[in-house]
C-alpha cells in the first residue's frame, strides 16, 4: 500500500520550507498552553514505562474521553491513538478493502481520499451545498450508497467549512448505517467549540455502526501531545485497530496520555473550552467584519470550530495565497485547492496573539486592493 501526498500537506511542506511567514490567517487550533500549566498536576515520580498499563490506553483517560462526549459506554469502547488522524487511519486500514467504496463529503478532510487511493477503494464524494451554508443532505448520502459501500466518513463540524451536522440529520445518517450495515465514522476534533447551538451527540451512541474519533489537538490546542481516540460499541473494531496500531506507533504515549487526562478533567476542560470559546467568538466576529468589508470576499460564518472557507472573486485561491507569502506581505493562508475548491481560501480564528492575525488581515486587504492579483 503506497500512500501519496494530498494537496493540503504538499502545500504546507512546500511553503514551510521557505522563509517563515510573519503573520498567519487560518490557524486551525486554539492557542496552545505550556507544559508548566500541567506540571502541578503531574507526579514527578511518574514512570515513563508502559508495562502494566492497558494496551487500549490509560483507563483514567478513557473515562475522561467518554465523559467529555457524554457517552455511557463500556471503558473498552475507547482506544487511545496518536491523534484523530491515526484513529482514522486505523479504521480505513482495518475496515476498508480494495474494491470497496467510501462515501464522504466534499469539501472534507482529505485523509479519506488519500487512504481510498492507497487501499484501492473508490471514493464517492457528496457535495455540500455552499448556497445553503455548506449543508450536507442526508438524502444525497443515501443515494451515493451502493452494495460496495463499506464506510461513510464525515467530519462534524465539517473541516473546512465549520458547518455542523444537526442531530436530526445525524439520526438520518445513523439509520442509513443500520439499514445497510455500513460503518459511519465521524471525526469530531472540534467538538466543544460550537457557536450556533449545542454540541451534537456523538455518532458512537446513535448506532452500533457508529465510530467517533477525536483528540485534544484542536479545541484545547494540544496538538503536540499526539493524543486522540476512537469510540465504538464493537469490541472487534477496537481490538482490530489496537492490533494494527501495535505494528505502527505500537503502545501508549505515557506522558502525553497523563497530560491529556489532566486536560480533560471536568474543571480544567470547562476552563480551557471557555477560554477558547471566548477567544474564538471574538476573532470570528473580527473575521466577519473583515469579510463584509472586502468586496472580493464572501463566506458562510462557521457554526463551530476555528476555520471556514471564503470565496474569492477575480482570482483563484492558490494564486492569492502564493502572492501573499511573498514580500512585502509575508502572510500565510491555505488555498481552497487543498480541499478541491480553487476559488476559495481557508481563514481561521486560531493561534492566539502569536498568529498576528490583525496584521495579516491588513496585508491581505492591501493585496486584494492592489490590482496585482
């Protein structure tokens, strides 16, 4: 199985090998805390050996994962992984074979396309409706299902538009999974940062074919811990994923899992999410004003998460993004071509003060009005 690079990662690799940008428009995660924030809650005598620990991950962390998702499932329904990306990878590898079909959304997280190509499966994309705020129609998903469909893979909120799948639509999708016996994987890495309503229920509770993946990376800014999870009612799915992981990252990240457990303790989690939500709303309000004031930009404000897509008039997103990287602008944003949408750019509310977002927006405005692009 040969895995090829997707456009998003290819663009990041290329552009980060150049002179570093001064400003960033579109950071996808909350401002990262520091190690010192967790030291008072860590035992300095903590052994970094994994012997005697569960191969599924720290039991205390798995409890926290179920609690934060509001799920009343057995502890062994959770497998701790190296981020949500590894959780998704393990599921693609264990549940999908050559000749199968994966139904997914467009735009969506490009990992599904990369894995389908590597496995020899067929990717079937269901377009989200931009005119209706990037809505995903469950009936369109149903029409995409064939006898070869093995998995439906979605993100909630959608990466990169920030559109939420409401509970009624999730129930319709869960009914499809039950009706056809299809695995329904929903990546929830931005769960907890909802702006337009409550957090939707996790799909792992709604159907025995439902699998929820998530991590501490986005909403809590703890991407460097590489700690995520999958949740599934099927013991076979969890065991098979654990077996495959043993041949890759192998065993638990003891220090990362202990820090993640601290971060997911109810009081800590509520405080961190409250801070991220306050900063996120303030920055999204600023982005809303910015887009409204730029004649060449339009967007649907994200309902959740920290990123959204803006449509660009008069040029393609990649030409704009590359011009913005150069002097005198030295500002990074991700072109929509990373998600198969060449007329868009990704803008976001993450990163905190270090992103220098306000300066970056000023530079983007100057480029858009310069007549150079």
